[in-house]
């Protein structure tokens, strides 16, 4: 068996990272793909919103593939529902976020190319989100983590 074959693994991370009610599980990381792709599942219970601020990233594209339920993505102000068997490519620089507006849990597969983000971003975010105990997370701490991992937080929405 060659060294390359010895380094191949199915689901290199069996860790489930819990960000409040959301869960993330990496299937492929940069270390397992020579940096070409990171792929992870996101599970979002019914009627849950993304706790982190809307954001963009300038160094990678993100493609979402719906597995179960319908997740509503807001990309540059446009709402787009992604259901089972549907895919959405979020280009670099687009400000985006998601919400589960339905009564069914959602599971999506996210692919990031190149693999500029990994489990550590979600572990650090989980600490801040889980410390908020269901309330809004500390926006300054979230913004610092996001920037350090290549995400740009969007300004808060204007209040009417």
C-alpha cells in the first residue's frame, strides 16, 4: 500500500460540533483534500435562525446542496429556498445567511472551494454561541473569530 493510499480516510472527522441548536459535521477537510475542498453537513432544527451575523468571504466559493427540509438562504438581499436535491452556489463576496422557516429539520451539505475554512472556525464559534445560552452571541467576539478565519461580517441590518 502506498503512503498516499494509507492517508485516505472516509469522514476524517467524526466530530459533531454543536452551535446552540445547530450541528456541523465535517466530511472532508483541507488536510484530506490537499486544500482543494472542505465539505460538511449542517443540521438546522425547525424554526431556527443562524446565530452568527450574515457574512461574506472573498477567498472561496460555497456551494449548498439540500438533503432534507428547506433552508432559506438570503444572498445579497434575495431570499432563495434550497430543498432536497437542489443546489445553490454562493460566489465570493456575496453577503449571505440562512434561516429554517419551516416546521421540519433541515440537513444540507456545504462544499467550500478551495478549503479555506475548517472545523476550528466552528469550534471557536460554538464556544461563543453556546456561552450565550440561547441569547444573541457576543457580536464583537463572533466578528473577531470570523475575520481570523477569512469571513467578513456584514454590518447589522438597519432598524426601521
